[in-house]
């Protein structure tokens, strides 16, 4: 926590929150759950239970079944501010660690260079409220 005047700014970090959910545009991604990884940092003027926050992220990812990672980022930007009104800063990253492997199996992607399978594609957002 960092102190600004009489206020205490709380910093929360969640790294490598991993679980499976439906996410993606392709038909195969709409049927089969795939692994996602979430990294989050935030600052707020109030206590935020990080275990509750982790469960909330996981539950909403599973419920919303986003078509694009970017849809999830925009959803959480608004959803988390509504849930935690004192939120001042949000950094959120959503990754799909196995998407290249999944796409190569469904023949949607022809991978000529195996090194891409070790890459973790995703997207991130940084928002100051």
C-alpha cells in the first residue's frame, strides 16, 4: 500500500490465474474450453479481497464466453469499476496459451515454424479511472 495524504492506495496483483473457459471466434473455440491466463494489477482506495477478485474474474470469464479477448478487457474495465468504485488504475492481460496448438490441430493455421507454438498470444488493457 502506498500513502497519499490521508488516503492509503491499495495495490493488488494477480499473476498467472489459470483456468479453462469458452473464448474465441472459431467454431472449435465455441465448443471446446481452452486454457486462459490472466494477469491483473490494480490500485484502489479500499480493501479488495484478492481471493474474491480471482474467483470473480474466473466466474465472469466462464459466464460471458467472450468471442474476443478484447471484449473481455472492455467488459472487465467497466464491471470492476462498478464492483469496486474506488478503483483508480486497472492493468489487465488475458492470454490464450494454447491457441496456436488448437488452431494447428483444426487445420485453421498452418504452422511452418514450431517456435510459434511457444508464443502466448493475448491482449492487455491499462485504464486510469
